[in-house]
């Protein structure tokens, strides 16, 4: 009772931020990055164990953000900063104003835009689970972006309609990808998977499009 | 969501996390409003645990979810991931006692309202503050366990 855990993400150190940037620019190999991230996750897990939490997370330290990271794992996606997306949205002024109003940095937040047929080419989180298992015997919580968040964020009509025609058709593949991942997570012995659906509050509380966020 | 979860019930604990944004430390730019309009959606959703914000006043009353869905597990958001000091242990205990009016102790989990760094380049906190907040929840859990065993 009263199990203490986290929602998922942990602050990135300056070294890790540099590593994420270098990997994105292809100036750091996957292997070099993983060695850096492994060490950061070790420290993050140790801090949680020292604090005495009951269910441990890996801090999502390998991820750029909690949903954009799938661009590395799913074929048919392209990582785009919100500034790049600005080029494609119809109402540029409104999009820019929204980012400013929301205090959302256009260059620092990236989106996994659908640009082709989606196919899972690597595990989204199961590999991360296998690593954290080597660090602790405590239960682990694994986090994944939810199907609604992914569908809404990934669909950018000018890029996505070529492969899918319509958003609900793409959503079918998003569901399949998440089901494949859940299956792999169960096989890997996951005890707790949390789906993140932050945009649901926006759907019910925004009223009109003026407060639509960038996700 | 249920299409994703179909067939997994009982094989793994599943949760859904719904918050009101975590990209800025400015409370005024994040979304506001209680969970009432989402109650039906949660009721239909085949998840074991609702991982929800309740430390921020923007999330409204805990009883809205407590009255409607006392049979689920609650991941009780009891510390704000965006502030610079850790919440007092007493305030977390108090919030949890409020949850106990609706849920049994076994079904109450303690967590922050959201992550401490959802966007790598826009982390909303620093490591030592985050660790202090974890410690405050752990201390609160110890008190709650002794009071409820």
C-alpha cells in the first residue's frame, strides 16, 4: 500500500543533453550514446533507491521527449522541430502565436511526424526495461505514449496523407504498433505499463481551437 | 485505448496518465479544469490505474474521480514537479488521507503530478529538488502505512 513511484521522466544532465544533441546530429554513434545514457540511468536509479521509492523508472533518459522518441524506433516517421513544422501549417501566424502564448520553445520541442507507412523496427521501451532490470530487483514502471497522443501528434496532413489518406487509417497502425510493444513488454516481464495521454484534458477544456497546444 | 489493451487484462498492470501540460514552469500557460468531463471516458477505459494530477489546483477536486471510480487504483499526484522546493510530508499525508475517503490503502499509489523532465531541452526541474520530492513521498508513505496497518 502507498507504493511510491514516478510518472516517468527525470531532468537531463548537461552531459546527457550534449549527448542527445550529438547523436541527433549523427556526430555520436549509437553505441557511444548508449554508454553515456547507461551511466546516467544508473545514477538516476540509484537516486531513486536511495530515496526509497517502491517502483523504479529509468527517467526516460534516452528519450528526446516522451513521444518524439518513437521516431527512432518506427519506420515512416521523421523527427521535426516545431519550428520546422511551422513551414507546413496553414495558419502560420496562429501556430506561432500559440507557441508564444503557451511559452513553448519552437526549436527545443520536436514531433515524430508520419511521412510514410508506419512499422515498428525496434522495441519502443522493452530494450530499456531489459537494461534497468540489470540494475535493480524492484518493480519497474514503463512509460509509453498513448494511441490518441501519437495519432494526433504524428498526423501532419501535408506529410502523412500520401501514405495513409486519412488519419483514422494511420491510427490503425499506431494501435498495432502499441500492441506489438505491449506483447514484447509482457514477454520481457514488465509489471506496470503507463500510457501517457496528456492531450485528453485539452480536448475537454479548450472549448475552441484557440488553446490547441502543439501536441 | 481499449483496442490497444484488448487481451492484456490480468497479464500486466496498465495505467493511463492524464495531466494538463508540463512544458513550462508558468502555471498560467498550462491547461486548467477538473476531471469531470473525462469520468465517462475513464470508466470505459480498461486500465487498472489512473495516474492523475492533484497537487496543482488546476486539476480540481479529487472527489470527482474518487466518487466515480473507487474501484480503480489511483496514482495520486501529490507533489508538483515544477516547483523549486519539496512539499511537506504532512501535506502529502493529508492529501492521501483525502484519497482514503474513496480508495482502499492497497489502491493508493503516490507519485508526482507529472515527470520532472518530459522534454529533454525543457526539463521543469533539477535533480536535487526532484530527489527531495521523492524522499518526501517516501516519508509520507511510511507514516500512512503505520496509520493504516
